[in-house]
C-alpha cells in the first residue's frame, strides 16, 4: 500500500513542476505597465476624435427650442421625472 502511495506521489510531483514552466511569467509590474499604456492610448484616441472637447454654449434660440419641446419630454419620461421638473423650472426661470 505504501508503495502505491509513493508511486502515485512520484507521478503527481513532476506534473506540477512541468506545468509551471508552460505558462509565461508576467510580473505585476508588467501588468501595471500594460494597463498604463492602454489607458494612455485610449486617452489619445479620445483626444484625436474630439470626444474630450467642451460642449458649445447653449444659445437663446436653442433654449427656446428645448423649452418648446417640453411636452415631448413629459410624454417620454413622465411628468414627475426629476429631469422634466428641472427643465420646467429652468424654462420658467428663462421666461419660456
């Protein structure tokens, strides 16, 4: 019985030692460096596409157009939606 256990143990040990050599060795520093460069590339891609530019200011004509379409927002989102209520108050404050 002891011979069987030792033989089985001798088979398992080399398999584990060989399996460690199969996978590539990547250090935590290399992982962090890869994440950093991936993040930088994403930021540069956004900057080139113009996604980070600020929105132009809303003109008086655009405000009037948005306030004129409040009924559509109420129908779509509901009259008690916080965003619709805020739009109502902003339009009242602007005089529309």
